C-alpha cells in the first residue's frame, strides 16, 4: 500500500512579511510543519503499523522546505518529494492543488491513499486537499477525526459534521483531510535522525511535472489579494471569575445602570 502525505511549511512567527504581490514571503523565515499536517503524518504512521504501507511525504516550497521533509522521515516516513521552482511562487489554493496533482500523476501515479491536514494555519481555507482530489478525479473525505479500518480496497473513517460524527466507507484510491486527533506525536529516534540526514530528497521543478508557467504559481492563480494588513486592535479582553464581577464590569463600562 502506498500512502502520500502532503505537508506544508508555515511561518513560526507572527511577524509575517509580504511580497509586492501581497503573497506571503517564505524564504528566510523560520518555519515549522503545519500543525494539522502533523496529525496527517500520525494518521499515516498509524496505518503503517497495521499494514505494509510505504509513506511518501510531499511538500511545495523553497529549498529550505527540505527541513520539514527530513523531520517527517526521522519519525518514520520512507520517501520525500519537494516541489521547488520560482515559478511556483505566489500560488493560491487552486494553483497549489493543481500543481501537487500534476506531480502525483507524473511521479507517484500508483498511490492508494493521500492524506492532508484539514487546514493550514497560514491560510485556513481548507481548499488544497479537495482541489487535489478533484484534479485527480478520486473520492475524498474531509474533516476526518479517525481512520478505523484500512486495507488495499477501502478505508473506514469517522468524520466530524455539524450534526455529530459520521462514519464513511471510502473506496481507494482516495484522499482524506484530517482534523486534530488523539494520536501522540511520534518522536524521532536516533536511527530515524540518521536515516533522515542521509535520505535523498527528490526535487522536481515545473518542467519535471509537465506544467506550463501559465498554469502554476501566481500566473495560474485566479485569487487576487488587493491588500494584506494586520488589523488594528480595537479593544481588549477582560477576564472575570464570578457573576458579581460581570455585573461590576458592565456597570464600569456603562453597559448597564448600577
């Protein structure tokens, strides 16, 4: 069984810098693995323990993104792919999903399962995973809390919906987007760290995956950001411990009459 986990590097800082096109500047910024993608990795590693699964981890970004790929290998992933090309810069979720799908078609066409985090904390759109699935014409399940069964034909998942928890049986190949789960983060072992240091990262450019410059990066992104800014603080939170304190504070702010 072949599992592909899509991960993303996100800034480990609140001091975000923007380019002239109002896209996030990532080069030179300290990065971490997107927290929801950590849950995606843990889901894949859990499946690997009960099957003969081989896990490939994929990300798109500048060369510094190799760091998060090696971290993934150190905790148990087998292979890594980095999509890196200046022509990928500025991609929105549509262009990102299309690019990743093209890479999968050309470099890992025999996949069984793709796992993504439900959200990225630097965008919070929840669109990349579904865009990948739509470009590959495969089933998808979003807001997945747990994978309860998995084999070469299908997997059974529990997903969170407004009415409660829904159980789905999904035919493979498929894509799932996972939420926070109860899996403890896997720690890298000494052998895992050594393996990660020596691992060969497969790096692919725009031409390597068969895309044109007009369909990738900012040129292939229909989303237009007119302005990016940090909102001004208009007030502050006040913490209270009892109903009497609530009444007192409301009186102080002239919300109720004393």
